């Protein structure tokens, strides 16, 4: 009996289901979009306020690129899984459902790292982002935490999209906007009204923003640890809830014939 | 047997032919106008669905809120006035680029593209009519952004030269139409592979001058921005808002904006011709 290889399964899902897996779309989404967004808000900051503000915004916009790429990629992949009819085939196998759930993420994670790096390159190239003081080990952990929480949320949202596949564009765009407005990317968290502040606590990268600024300023790991711990808790919450939701949604689709893609 | 037309008496033949040809040209032009108008009305009526509202309002209102917060922090009348206009133009660009970009591909998927090929009306005119409707309706998606901007800023914009601002805004719309229209045939020529629009949207925001004057860009990037017709219209808007430019200077920016738009429209025309030629030769009219 041939043992199934999860890496092969993950690669097949990534390559076959991800609509942006072609050179124009890949370069646009992974490299150009974060760079252009960074330039945009660095210049808005410069026009409205002053150059030092734009330095801070560059760091936070680079971090923001992580949930953007993951929400867009993972959501579209899972919706494609449903639309192409491959999800129903997988579910007729004995494949472990939890493994199946998390495997969908595997090859999207490096893209999140690449997109963050691309944004930093744009910042350094066009605006001389100061990198001499960066604490690279702390920054690496900060980015890892951002990737984990964003990935967990993207899987959860993608699961919701299985019952509402036609809402993929709208839901993803609305989430991008919500995270941008409420995660401290530009607007400091203490400037938000209390109800929005409560919402922001549950969003990915909210706790990463102060940690990222500290890492760029050369703060030691101890100073960022508390922020990272909160972010890992958020990631864990998304992951647990996402697994439960995945199980429930699959049962719902099975009972209601939602896996029939003739009208998806 | 075909009935032979004979020239009316007392009208020499060459002059009769000229009159006939002019009449045919006028009939053609009238027909093109009707086709353009029909395409506009058809697309205007279907220009916004619930999904469109969620997508375009959901994605632009939070960004407008962030920009409004920045404008408020600046405590600068110029920044507030400039950005208040910019958030609307930003929403129009985003909604138009995506929808106009897919318009020709949608014709193919819907099976109406073939009908367009067999009519005497150039395909470009039909899609242009639809693009006009989409750009014009884009302002609907900009209104919530405008409202949230002022809800946060809580200050009226100060515009120095309102009589020149209004036509400058119309010029901005026209240049945006020229800008987004290019992507309709481009999407078909790139075989409908989605995803690359996601970089074009921030590209437009960054290099159009909607949210800051073009002079804010690093000098190397200003050269790139000047290739976009919207950047010249944004200059006219900036001069109208600040009031430090003579009316003739503003009109000069309009002229340059139209000239650059003409180049973009020429490129679009060539791409439409390429699409038609490719599809007529290969027969792949269904995408």
C-alpha cells in the first residue's frame, strides 16, 4: 500500500487550486502589491504628517502584507477546491480531516514571508528604511507569529466561504479593509473607540504591530515576548475554532448536497 | 435583379456620389452613437449588485477612514481638501478598473462577444459604452468613502478655485476612463488569468496623484507617474484646491491630460484590433 505523502498532497492542492499560480499574478500579488501599498502609505504619511511618520508606517504596512496575501490565497484555493469538485473527491477518502485542513496552508506560508521581504526591499530601495538597528532574531519571530495568526484566520474564513463561495471577493476585501483600519497599521490602537478596540484585540497582527516596531528599534527578545505570546494565543484560537468549523461545515455540505458543484 | 439607383436630375454624378457617401458616413456615425448609448444604458442598469457593494464599499471605506484619520492629524486645510477628493477618486478607480478590465472577457463568457463581431459597429465602441457606464457609476461607491471621511475629519474642505475644480474633476473622470479601458483587451490577451489586477489597483492609487501631489513622489517615480493621464488631471485638481495656479495653467494641465489619454486610447484601439484579429484567425471566440 502506498502511504499518502502530505507534502505531495499539499503541493498538488497549491498548484492545482491556486488561481494566482502564474507569473503575472504571482509577481503582482507577492511582490508588487505590498511594495506599491507601502509606497502609497509612506507618501501619504509624508504628505499629511512628516517623514518620521512614514518610517513607522513602512514597517506596519510591510507586516500588513502578510494577512493580505494569506487571506486572498487560502480563501481562493479552498473555494476552487469546492468549485472544481476536488473537495468531494478528497472527502470520499480516508484522509485525516485535520491534516487535510492544515495542509492547504503549507505552500502559502513561504509566500507570506516573501511578501513581507518584498515590502521591506521597496522600503529600503525607495525610502532608505533604516535597518542598521534591527534585531533580526526578534523580527523573525515577530514575522513568524504574524504568519501563524494570519494563516489560521485565513483557513477559518476559507471554511466559511465553503458555504458562501460567491462571497469570496467581497468577504476577503472587507477583511483586508477591517484589518488595515483596526490592527494598528496606521491608526494607533489607543485612538480607536472602545468597541473597535475590542474588535481589534481579536484580529491578526494587532499585537504584532508594537512588537515589529520594537524589533526594528533593536529591542531584545524579552521586550517583544509578551506581544508575541498574545499573538500566538490569537492564532491558537483561530486554529481551534477553524477546525471545529471545518468539521461542522463538511457535515453540513454533506447533508445538504453542497458538495455538488453543478451550481457552485 | 437589383434596382439601379439613378442620380436625381440636375445633379452631376461626382457630386451625387459625394452626397451619397457623406450620407452613409452620417448614418454610420449615428449608428455608432446609438450602439454606444445602448451599451451605456444596458451596463448602467446592471452596474451595481449587492456583491459589488460589499466588495467595493467594504474595501474602500476602511481605507478612507484611515486616510481621514491622517488628514485630521495633519490639521492642514490643503491636506484635508485634497484627500477628501482623493478618497472618492480612489473608490472610482478601484471599482472601474476591476469591472472594466473584465468587461470584454465577460462578453466572451456570456456568449455575446460573437454578436459584437458580426455587427458593423466596432467592438471598441460597444465596450467603451459599457466602460463609460462603469466609470460613471463608480461614483456611487465613492460616496460612502466621502461620507466616512467627513464623519472623521469633521471639517469642511477649503477649495480656493471651485469654478476650475469642477471641470478638473470631469477631466479626471475622463482620464480614468482612458486609463481603465486599456485593461479590457489586455485581460483577454493575457488569457483571462486573474490576479494581476491586485497590483494595478495600488499602482493607480500610488501614481495617479489622487491622495497626494505628484511632486511628493521620489523624482524617479514621478517620471513613471507622468505616463498616466490621471496624474495630469490630479495636477489640475491640486492647482484648483490650492488656488495658486492661473486658470490658463490649469487648462494647460487638462490639455496634457487629454493628450496622454489619447495615446492610451490609441494603444487600446491597437489592442482591440489584436484581439479581433487573433480571434477571427484562431476561431477561439469562447475564451
